[in-house]
C-alpha cells in the first residue's frame, strides 16, 4: 500500500505537464483501488472546482465543468474539509445533477479534500456502480493520497504555465512565498545547484535533443577519463579483480548498455539529466528487487556510475548558463559561498526555495540590501532559469515574465524606494538620538566581505556583531590561525576607537560548514555554536588566539559566545580564553608589546540563560540579545521552516514581555546589554525596544540609515506611553497595529515602506 502510494505521488511530481500528471493520477488510483471511476477537481480563483482529470466520467467534461464552492457534493467536501463517503450519492440532499459528466451509472461516492496549509486545493473522488459505502481502507488510502498530493499540487497553476515554457516561451504567473528581505528588484533567474543528487532532479523535456545528446556524450567522455585516472591510481593498491569494476563501469556506459537507453530517452524528448535519471533509477530498481545479494549490490554500482555522469552534466550546464546582467540568484538554499561567486553589482535579488523569514540566507540578503523571497519549494529549480522575474521582498511575491504594464508599475516602486533610501541616507552623518536628545548606539552586523566595504564607520558606533562563521563557510577547509589573524585585523582596523564584537564560530542549524558536515534530526536543537566549539577546543583556541593576536595594536576587540544555554559553558569558554591569552602573552614576552584585554560577552538567545542573568553578569562583561534565536526557542518554531513561518514572529507578546523583563533586569544589575537580532533593524521593532529602555542596537548595514532617521523623529516620552499598550497586546497583529497607528499619527507611516 505504502509503495503504491509513493509511486502514484512520485509520478505526479515528476510529470512536468500538470494535465498529464493528473490524467496519470486518476488512472493509477482507479487501478490501485480497483474501482470504476476516479476524478480530480482543482480550485480556481473564482471559487470554483474544475474537473481536471477523470477516468470513468465523460472525458469531454474535463476542463469545462466548474462546480461552485457551495455546490453539489464536490463543494460539500470542500466546505466540510473532510471525506464524504456515500453509498447512494444521488439521494444526498447536496447532490447536484451535472448531465455533462454522465455519472448516472454510479451510486457509491467517496470524495476527499486536498488541503495545503489550511487551504482546500481540490477534491479527489472515486465512484462505483455498486450501492455500498467504501471501506475504511479505501477511505484512508484516499485521505493519505490527498495529504501527500497537496504539497505536490500547490502552485499547480504556476507549474502548469511554466511547464509549457520548456521551449522558453514567455509565460506569466505569480508565486507566493515568504518575505525574506524587503525591497523590489527586476532581473533574470540564475539557478545555482550545489547538490547533484538524483532526488533533486525534476524531470524535464527538451526541444533540442541534439544539444542534449552532445552534452550527454561529453559527460560520458569525462566520466570515462575519470575512471581511467582512478583505475591507474588504484592499480598499486587494489587486486586485479577489484579493479575489474572500472571495466564494468566502462562497459555500462557503452552504447550497447545503459548509454543506448539514455540516448533513446533523449530522442524521446527528455533532457539529458532527466533521461539519465529515468534510466539509472529503472535499472537500479530492477537490481534492488533481485534475490541474489551479489546482483542486488549492482544497483549501488549503477547509482554510483549515474551520479558521476550527473556531476559532469551539471558542471557543463552551470558553465553553459551565462551570468545575466541583473542576477536573481535562485537556489534550494542560498549560501554565503554562492553569494561570493556573483559580482555584487550584478546581484539584484535572492530566491531561496527552502528557508524562512529569519534563515541566514534572508539575513544575508538584508545585509546586502537586496530583496529576498523564501520558501517556494513547490516549483522545481529548473523552471527559474533565464526567467524574467520581479522579486517583491515586501510581500514575498514573485512575478514571472510579467507584462510590460506590470513591469512599468514595479519600476515606479523601485524608484520610489530609491528616493526613500536617499532621504534616510541624507541624515546618516547626524547623531543617533531621539527628537528629545536621548542617545542611542547604532552598530552594524557584519560577516560578509561586502559589509565592511559598504558600512559607514564614521557614522556608526562600531560593529555590534561580527559573524565569524561566514568567512569559514566560504572556504573549503578551516582557515589557519594566520589567515584568521589577517582577516580579524582588517575588521578591527575598520573601527578605530570603536568596539568590534566578534562572535566565536556559530555553525550548525542552517549554517553548515561544507567541509565539516553535521547531520542531525534537529539541527537547531543540536550541536550548534558553542556546543560544537567547546567539543573541539583545537578550533576554539585557534580562533580565540587569532582574535587576540589581531587585537594587538587595536584594542577594540570584544569576544561574544553564541548559543550559551548553561553557565558551565561560560566557565569552560572563559577557561579556554584565559589559556589562549596566556599563550599569546607568552609569545610577546620580552617585547615591548602589551596584549590588550578583550571584553567577553554572551549571546542571550536561548531562554534558559535569561533566568540566570545575575550569575551571568558576575562572569562576563556584557550580553547581546539575539532576537532571531530567542524567538525561535521561546516559541518552539524553527526559524528556517516555511511551514511554520506564520508562527515565527518576534512581535509575539511573549517574546516582547521576555525582552522587557530582560531589559529591566539588566538595568538593575548594571549589566551592559545590546540587541543584535533582526528585530533591532525593523522600524516597529526598534521603537518597541527603545520604549522598553534598550539603547544599543546592532543591525544590518542596509537598515541603519532608516533606523537612525526614524529614531531621530520620535520622543522617548511618546514611546514610553506606547509601551503599556504594546505589552498588553494578545497577538503580534495587535502589536503591529498599535505601532502603525503611532507612526500614522506622527505622519511617518508613508515614509517607511514595510
Ligand atoms: C540571533 O540569533 O538573533 C543572532 C543575531 O544570531 P544568528 O542570527 O546569527 O543566529
Ligand atoms: Mg543566533
């Protein structure tokens, strides 16, 4: 049952043309359940369900029968949002006669809704002539299928429209994702695929088989050369019978074997990657099903071989696509490495198919000041290549190949945004203070090389968070101590006389190191940040030594420890910092040079540590609140998971109350505190934080001018009046409404597009 279900869903997912996918679906379900009719209806924007495919009803009705959301049994299933199982459908009061579908011969009816994120996408039905209620097994099969199909069918219209674009015709459409970074940009989709797993390849047709064939031959040639090299290198270490595997691989690639099949598939219209996937999976599955353990193993060989050819195919494909003038980078997960590969002046926006509002890809986009849309993984990657795109980072929307009138409208919005930015920037040199003279420290969050290039050191109060993991991520191995010293020196030198808060390596979660993969069920609750580095003192000590050595001659280093959840971690980190200080001081002995003392602080981002603030204040010099993680851990919502994105909100009253208490407590303890999470860079966020009493904020460079401009227009007394209202709110929505009303009263709302 399970494998039948999986196959049915896979077939739908892999067929690029929606109508064909649904036609295949209904026939497969009909066969699997041994019933007489299966149909599928999908919802449209006009509150109708349209019959999209049927095996059993009048095929001519497909595409032309529309049933209102409140009409007939189909509408009833949609309204009730649960299966309806009837022995005599025509006797049900909601039954509506639809002569065009010719269903008089059927009596039994089982309809099941297809629901994605609380939205009914469609209805799946089975029908039979016999007067009987469908069994519980049949019902649960259809329910399970509906659940699995939902994520495949969401954005189905879009899939439908873009699937016709395999011939690169112009198509239009709108996709809804999550707003990752504000702003609007127009550019061309440029896909980057780091992974080359067959599971990630979606099947696609081509209109140029000759070109695909030549790409395939080229990949085979490179793979064969690779085998020759491998065989030669291994010949000294492996016995002759083991080396024979390379001959087998060579033979498999020959035309008479797999090669032949793949060529035939390409002639059939499949692109090279798809043809390879289809053939490799077919043969591998055949071997997997064999009883003989030796032959079963050959399935693995076929996959390995296919994987190598695929890698070379992807390599040539990547080179084949020219970098457009205005790049909208599209990837499953946008990484710092990908960003580093695209010249900054060409990169206009980011689309990350995975991830959510405060994923690090979104934070990087905000740091670069470019819009980002997240969490659009229903549309396979290949659809994005070379597409003209409008990326609306305010609303989390993408418009594909928009009409000229729409393009013109968005161009206007882009120039309005540019005017607003210029307005904010015109005050960047002025003091960061409220209209009544209350002073703030505004610092920048940095880590990407570009942050240092674009920041305005003379107009800010230092670097409030330097994420050291980014320079680690863009390398292919751990940077040496000397490399780190050089890097940190450059960073410290940009801020003479001002503090630079360098955070020790915070990898894990959604920031994996390519050369140190960590595979965990719950990465955000796992081996992340200080937990990993304390387990690897050799990494931690090298980094601390490098920071301390870089600080010689600058004296502005502050060390920040991420992901502290327990005081013992602070003790252990302090012990290692002391050890590293002794080591560096030892090296300096006999010279005139003094080792400056670095302040040490802790990120408050795991809720537990908020309840140990007095102890913490006795151990370290300062703390910095990471609202991104604090929100995720207080609300138990993965910041990287688009499914729960609507629950992830730093404006949640519980988060705000926690932040308020933290502020009061740190004031009572005279424990310096700053905010370095994304909330500080949001207009509404910074106003609420200032109302609570926070006055040190670190944020993305691109937000700084706007935040300074805003703070300069408010009086602290007005904010203090706003605070009780905010703290009494019951939902993030209410909080936002209060702040918006406040901004509106002050005539600031229109000048802060949000
Ligand atoms: C935070 O968690 O708020 C933070 C600033 O750290 P990061 O976003 O890098 O996890
Ligand atoms: Mg964090």
